[in-house]
């Protein structure tokens, strides 16, 4: 058990096969080494062994908070869902904000571990530190929003006030490999297929009822110093300043115009690096500005809800009236995010702002990842153009009307094309000889940052432990926003080290669990003060960075045992210098491609890895003492080539 501040020292372990619930404390050494949320969740998933079927009963799904979740700490309303991904086969963690993480902590739990598989649909009800398994047969087959409304009528409380609901829709039930978990405010644990794992276990929802029992810091003086310092830098930042900064005013979609202007916005399945170049070259009327945060705020914004203990309020709720196939619909939805708007818009060949809102609402209700859904449709459009979908279906560039219906077909697996696309990019590519059409790494598609323009994002996509991902190491902070300092986005040298630093820092914040956007203002100094103040520990900045490095290496070690190595740290062919299918960047990025070999060599040297594998010496150095070891020695490294 642990007596450190910030923890409840209580984790529920639910045996879904038998319907039993038991409780365990948190081992002190585990808490010190892996912190919580992402880090501790990966450790608990690792305990079940890497050699499990992601959609089988032996796979574990962990709902985990960290020691700062639900505290006074700035931006501390997040929760991590950790499991083996049915999309990638890697370990994955996916986080969402709002209030469910804080309420789980306030209800007396640090986390919930789901093992086994229920014979019938169930949901979990959490209150006063206990978990009850309840029948959910009447909820199965419903969308997320109806599920949340009905559960709200069943429990003694009010959703959004003292009750949180984390639910799956038909996407998770039908094991769409990028099915996700949605909380009551359309916040998604979106990536990696956590909702599909939940569906495979026949769990419809996790419901948490609580008061506001906020953990108190073990060292109040140190914590308050860190808290005040964090609030000061957040208020002073051009990005995070409440009601003034770009993120607060426009949400994540503040980046749409910025990446378009630097020709770093992948467009038409990343054939182009901007909508302007696409429009001029092919004579189509498409402009990124139409789906930008500025446009959204001016025209369709109706509310700006926030998460627990967050002054930034980056979430933008919108309302639109859309006519689809002659039917007039009023749509109100949250999370008009940059990456989602890009994937369902410019990357799929259109810029209809209001139809994108409808697509977002449908994805959220079905419980499927908006980024993956948009990218899968862009892949299908390119495959249609090349005649690779004959006999399955057809999808034209920019056909937003068909896209709206196809989202439903994916979530329900109700058509040949929808069923195919529900399998994710790797399986579609295998089935249709379409590996040249996918924008994925390790089976997960990339986000809205073109690596031909941002070389740090290139190596971050390639080396992400959960497949292509902008959130493992958010180098655009430096390459676009100049945080902590501006770096040349087109320069590859130094980006391996920069990426590893960001990856370790984000592993720390994800394990706390606080919002990554805190890093637009806060640094390791503020993190150390708040963590030490809450827990009562006395870590240095180097100690905390080492904890992040340990978490990142634990994930890579898990993946190595599954069978991943340096050959999987790659990028889509069209981005890579020297590949025959490479498509150089356009506009300001004209001629640019990713120097992948050089980036990987620099990154592996920074990490002390051998061709993408964690050597046993590194495991020992970081005191990772679980599992059999990789069997790789640092001495196996090839001699560096002569320059």
C-alpha cells in the first residue's frame, strides 16, 4: 500500500467472468516508479502479459487516475484508459477530460481494472469506494447519448453535476477497432480502440457518483507554491491565458489556419500540404479557413464548457442546422477539435463546416474515433480513385453527404464498405493491396501535422508507442508555437533528442494525470513542485524526467515482447526521402521529405535503444524489473557509419 498524498490507495479489480469485485492497494514502489494513470496503468496491463488477444477475455482494460487527478492542481480532470489495442496490437493509453476522472477519485478509487468477459451486457456503478455490477441488457444497442440519458434516469443523482457516465456506443459493441469511450460531455478516450475492448467485455458503461472530496496535499506549502506558479505562467501565456490566449479563444482548432499558412496541413490523404495548393492544382473550392477555430467562434459557437480545475476552457460547443438528404436537422455537439475537423474535412477533400459538426456528433454517439474515421474515409477515397474498392463500394473525394451515412455504416458494420473500414488501415491495406494508400504507423493513422513540414512530428509519429500519434511527443509546440523555444520545423538534426524529451515529459503529465496543454505554459519546475507538494516526496527535476523515461521504456519493452522493433518505426511511404512513392511537399514546404533514417539513428542514440528495442542494460538502469527482458544487449548496436 501507499501512504503518499494524492492517492486513495484503492483500486477495484472486476472479474467480469464471475461477476466478482475485489479491492487492492497501490504498491508503494510501483507508485514511486510509475506514478499513476498512464504509467501505473501500463504496469497493470503488463502484469497480464503482452501475449494476449486484445479482444479476448485475458486482455485487461484499466481505468486509472493519477496522484494529481481531482486535486486543486491546474488542469487535473483527466483519466487514462489503458489496454492492449485491437487496432495496433501495441499497448495503448487513451485519455479524456471533463469530470469523470476527478469524480472517480472523489468516489474513493484510484482506478478500476476490468478482467475477463461478462456473459451479458453490464455497467459498473461506483459510489463511496465500491463498485457494483449492474445489468445493461436494456442499454445494449443504444448510442452513447441515449445511454447516458437513460442511466441518468436510473441513478439517484444528476449527470454532469454529481454523476459521470463513461459509455460506449454501437461502435464499441460491434468491436470497430477504433471504437472509443465517451463521457457525458462528448469528451472521448478516442484512440487505440479502448471502446472495442470494453464492448468485447460486454461492458456498456462505467458510472461514477460522488461528492467533491478533493485530496489534500501532503506538503501544503510546496504545493501552493507550485500551484500559484502554474497559474501565473498559464495566465501569462499567449496560448493558455484565460479568455485571451489562442487555445482559450479558439480551442485546439486555433491550429487550422496556422498549419495551413506554413503549408503543413495534410490535404487529400496528404497528397498536398495545404488546401490552397489542392484547390489551385485541381480546381476545387476548398479552404481550411472555413473549418478553423476563428470561423467556428464567429459563426456557430454556443458554449465553452471546461474541465475540472481548468481556467483555459478550450472545449468549443457548437450548434448548426444541417440538411441531409432532404431532412433538416439541428445538431449541437462539443469537441469541434482541430484534428477531428481536419480528418473529416480537408484530408477527406472538403471544407463544409456544418456537415463536419454533424459527422462529429455521429461519431461521438456511435463511439468511434473521429481521427481514424476521417482518415479511413480519405484512404477509401484514394483507393476508389485507383480502382481498389471495386465490388465493395465507392467514395468520391469531398462527398460529405455519403461520408455522413458511411459513419453510421462503420459503427454498425452494416455495409460491405463500412465493415471493411471498421477494421482499420492495416487490415484494409492487407485485404486490398493498398499499403501505399494508408497514413498509418503500427496500424494507427496520423493526425493533422504534416511531417514533411515538421520533421520532429515525423520522428514522433514513427516512434510513438501507440501508433502514429501527435500526443506522445508534441513537437509542434516548438516547431509551430515556439514552446519552450522556436526551432526550425524543416531541420531534422536535433529532432530525435527533442522528441524524446517531449515524449518523457508527456509520459509524466499523463501519469499525473493532468492535461498536456499545461505544457504550453508550465514546465518541469511547476510539475515537480505540484507533484512533490501533493505526494510528500522530494524528487528533483531529473528524477521526474527519469520517471517519464521509465514509463516510455516500459511501453516500448511491452511492444518489443509483442514483436515490434525498429522496422515498425516507420512512416507512410509518401513522406519518406528516397522512397519511390514519395510525394514532396508543396508551397512553403516545396520539395521537403522526411530524412527518416537519420532521424531514427539520432533518436535511438538518444534513447540508448538497439534498432528500436530496449536493451536489458537500459531496463536495469531504469529499474524495470518485470517480464523476461528483451534479450538484447547494448553491445548489439551496429558501429556508427563513417560520415
